[in-house]
């Protein structure tokens, strides 16, 4: 079982996000590689390249997109929209263009948010050849009816889809999958927070003695997880549980979206940890939209993978706008998310099923010195009750997590009670 320690990681996570923030990422290209390179300074992530044109189920790995510069200049040669000031100014995957046009000709290629006039929207055109610019509505309203020089210095050519993978080998070949998307430009909550949480969980686990193996994926959204699944279809049966991490740094209450299975061990673990935390949270059922959980949970795989976030996507005004910045995400919420997810992984590591060696009535605990064996009177009473619950329900069918839920006791206390009982020969682990 993972030893939980008080690690002040929120500020470190936020600093790491600040390093990633300026990079222009998309579903392919050098921005993804640069991001993975920075992750690689903290954990030994392995970088994989999948050629454009590769068929992955019903999809095709697209051409690789890279951008060097983009701008709109007015008649005086001034950059009135400048990619160098914000990479959100360009619609991701825009085709190259360099032309002079009237404002009327330019306007269909301009995107803004009239209901949020100070923010730049985030827009993409991955699978449809197009180009465009994004700007605040205030900015758009200030443009004059004149001729403009329009330039998007980009390339769209055969190349690769790039993703990162970090595998930590445990005692068992069964593995826990932790996935985050790595395809958005300067958006902190919806992209960078999930990357940071994944990376810091990996750092916390890599030096531990682990029961399960862990696979961390840093993939472009949708096409990345589809590609990984297509290339590893034969090994997904080893995935015992998993979580998609995204949007974990805002001030909203924690939200956990269940796997398609609905009552998988990962779903039970999150439910238990969130209930025990005493903090505001919401647990929602699976639905086939959102992040990469919908690929891992597609019917042909139906993996036990849920999605951990705070405020769900689209339910906060900063979502997919320039408002999702380094100020919007705060260290205290990043750390709370880290603590919750580490708690779930700790629970999964310790969740075992036992068989009592005294099925005909309870064993005599007093002669084994197990009454008030730990702690003071109050703490000892809790331990005694936990031991009685474990002994009674350890018939080879109840896991420790199920016992904790049935007894309404924290998993940690149930686990410690089981450990004591094993040490005294009163329990035997059921090995699948």
C-alpha cells in the first residue's frame, strides 16, 4: 500500500504549468513534442511517433500541423491581431494563407464571443480544411472597414502524431491507466492541469513499492487515445482500472464521472474517498461525450476508466477561452485534486479480498492481545470494531473496500485491521 505523505505539490504543479503555458500545442506537431520534452525532465516519458495516414479503427492519423507565425496587419502595416501575443489568436490547424483582402472578405474567418467580449475564444479545424483567427469581441468591434494583410505561416504535411507514455512496473502485470490530453494551446484548466496532475502522481509513485503496474499516457485528445487503443488492442485486458484527468485546478467542487460499467472498482474507490473527504463533490453517471474516457469505455473495450475533474467542461465561462489562464487555476485546488487521486490509488493498492480462518463464530481476540492493540481508548475501540467487521465479512466474497462501505468506516482503518488480523493468522488473502 502506498504510504501517504503530506507533500506540498500544488505550487510545484502550478510552476510546471507556467512553463508549459506559452507553448502552442495541437493534436500533432512540435508543440506536443516540446511539451513532452518538458515532462521528460521530471519523469522518463517515452515518446512515440505514429505516421500520418495510419488507419486506427474508423479514423486516420491526420497530417502534422506546425505554425511559425500569424498576423493581421492594417493598412498602416500594424499588427492588429498577433499570434506572437497569444497563440489562441489562430484557429488550430489553419491552412497557410498570405493575402490582402477587404474587411468584408476577412470577417467570415474571424471568431469572437459577443457574450464574453473581453476573452479570446479557442477554436479548431482539425478535420476540415479551413483557416481563421480568434480575437476578443471588443477587439473585433474596433477593426475598421479597410484592407488587411492576412498571414498564417503554417504547414500541413505528412508527418506524425506524437504521444508520451510512462510505465511503472509493479508486482503484478495488471495495470492502472492514467490518461491526460496534451493537445490544447494556452489553456490551463482544460489541458495543463491534467498533464501536471498526471506527472506529479507519476513522480509520487515511481519510488514506491507497488502492487499494480501503472501506465501514464499523454495523448492528443480523441485521436490520441483512439490511436493508442488501436496499436495496443491486445494488451488492454491487463487494465484493471483507470482515470482520465482534466480540469482539476479550478475552484469548483470535485466531479467524478463513472466508467461505462457504472460500478467498477475505480467507481467505488472514488465514491468512498470523496465521501470520506467531507468536501463538496458530485458523482455523475457515464455519458458518451466529454474526454477520452469515451474511447476507453467504448463498447468494444468497456474498460473500467472514469474521469476525474472539478467543474465539468463547458460549465464554467472560462472554458475554451483566454480566461482559462494561470490566474484561473490555483495551487490549493491542484493540491486537493492530487490528494484525492493519490488517495484513490492508495486504496486500489490496498484493496484485497480475504478469507477468515475462523468462519464458525468469531475468534477470541483477547487471548491474542488484540483488544486495545493500537492507540488510545477511542482509537482502540474503532480498531476493534473494524476487526469485527473484517472477520465477519471476510468470507472470500467481500473486498476490503466493500467492507469499508458496508461498515461506514474509513478504508484506512479497515485496511489496518486486516493487516493486524493477517499478522495473527486470522485471515488469508484470496489470490485470483
